[in-house]
C-alpha cells in the first residue's frame, strides 16, 4: 500500500546556490521505492535569489510539486533599501506562509497524506509545517538541517526570540524532530529533556546517480604541474573564516615552500569573493587564490573528481554541523585537507572515514603545520582519502531508508488528532 507525505521545503529546484536542495530532492527521488509518495510544497521561483534549471530533470515526473506564492522581503517589499522588520521575522520569506498554509490545506484535502514534513533553515517552513499539523491533525516531522536559536544567532534579539518560539513549538508538537549531526541532536536533547526520546538523526549524504555519466573531459588535473586544492561552495565569513589559512599561506610563501606556479587554492562559488580577495591581498597571497563563479551541480562534482585535493573549512562555532559537501567529497575518493575543530562533528565524520592530519581552522600555526604535512603526503603519494567502500554507506539512498523507518514509527496507529 502506498502512503503519502507532504514535504514543505523552501530549498528545491530551480533554486541555485544551496546544497540544502539535495536533501529534499533526493528524499523525493527515493521515497517511492519504499512505498511512500511525496508531495512537495515549495515556493515560487521569484522568491529565489538565483535559479538554475540543471536539477529540475532530477525531480521525478510522478512527484507532484506545488509552488505557493512567496516573496523575498528585502527584494520585493523594500523602499529605498529599507523594509519593515516585521515582514522579515522569522526570515525574509515570511510571506510564503501566507499562501503556503491555505495551499497546503488544499493539498491535504486532495492527496490525503499520512504525514507532514518540513525542513529548516528557512524558519518559515516550520511555521507552515506547524500550522498544517495543527489544522489537519496529521503527524508532523520537523527537520533541522542546522541548529536554530543559537548563542548570538540571530543577532537581533527580537528575531532570536521568534526563532526560539518556533523551535520550541517544533520540538514540543512534532512527532519527531530530526537533526543532521549527532552533536546537534545531543544539544537539543539537553535543551528539551522532556522530548529527548523524539529526537533523531538522519545525516546528509551524497547521491550516487549524480556521479554517473559525469562530463569529465579529461582525467588530467585541473592545472597541470600545479597542486590545486579545491573548496567547492560558500565561504561564510564567520563560520568558514579564511584568515588563518591565508596567514599560513603567507608564512609558507616566505619560507619558500610554496609558489603560485606549483600550488593554488581554488574557491568555487564562494558567494564572498570580495572578502576572499581582500583578505588574501592583505596578506600577500592573492596569487595563490583562484576565485571561480558558480557552475551547474554535476559540473561541480566533475571538478571535484579532477581536483588534486579537496579543502574542508569549518569553524569551531559550527562544531554541531557538517557541510553537506563533505559527503560528496568523501564519495570522490580524492585527498581531503580538513580544517575543522577536532572536537566537532565534521572532523569526527572525516576521521571515521580515514581522513586525518587536519587542524582547527582558527589557528594559523596549526593550519600551517597541517598544510606542510598534507603537501608532504601528497608528494609521497599517500595523502588522506576515503575508500569508496566506506563512502557507499553515506549515500542518500541509505539515508532515505532511515527516514522511512521514522515515518513508519510516527504514523503507526496514528489517525488525525
């Protein structure tokens, strides 16, 4: 018997520039093989800051995708660059809820789903999920790809309180609250001990089918005769602060251990090229840095496969998070340099898959030592890399099986309340 789930997700094709798309998209692909039919409730593309059609073909034709009207407050409601703060709490897509809640109720009436699922870090998605659960009585699963109300985030205290209210309702009302890392789940069990038994972990992963038939024009390195270290994805100024890395490069340059002709770091789709250029220039290492624009998803995977090595950057203020790209990095089998706090979940995942020898991102001395050791291992032919056999356990298909077990549990003997 086929069962149905209504999935509320802001991040969905054709939105571009966020790895968060992959979680909902791949669940939608794999759930039908487990007897669950997804119905996607997402936003109209005008709400997205950037779009790309390259992943639309990956949406199964059998999966209904309904787009409720949504606006970006900062873009659509601003006058002379200013807009009422109330229209951006909890986030700039609050308007999505005005249309998505009635739209969602119509979908519930039409498709008769067995459960509702919503996914943060767009907090408005949980506003929608909570409202639909209240009105329909259906069991709700609240998915947190990142922790929500954190120390100092959001910076605005009024909005922080709004985040806290949404978070508290989600943990209390949802039949299951899901996190993507063990550290985040444990933190929320400490925050909400009365609901600890309803907190689960489904990590992110990689999509095996995306690695099939990649357009790799050549198996040659990205740049012949030069080691190119690739960072693919956003470089957040705080969470992935590059300054210690650039300080380390400056010292290696001064020592004559690296030259731009033999070593470079390529930042692909950093979203903060100006910051990277400013910081690298200030330290005299701009000629070691390549700043590259966004490219389609599969082209980005092909680039990873051709890179000499891959760079992970994760600050200790994100110890309970793991960049989604890391799972794709592991699947490539390429050497990986990990600049992440050894006590954090990112470093823990990498160690569990054979990636050692990294350093905390905030210490330029530790980064310098890690770079020296990494380059020596590259030259010796034994850099740290994951085995394909180990990476297979991290696939999105395997994660979907975990999701289905949770769905079966929360819908067992549950009717509308």
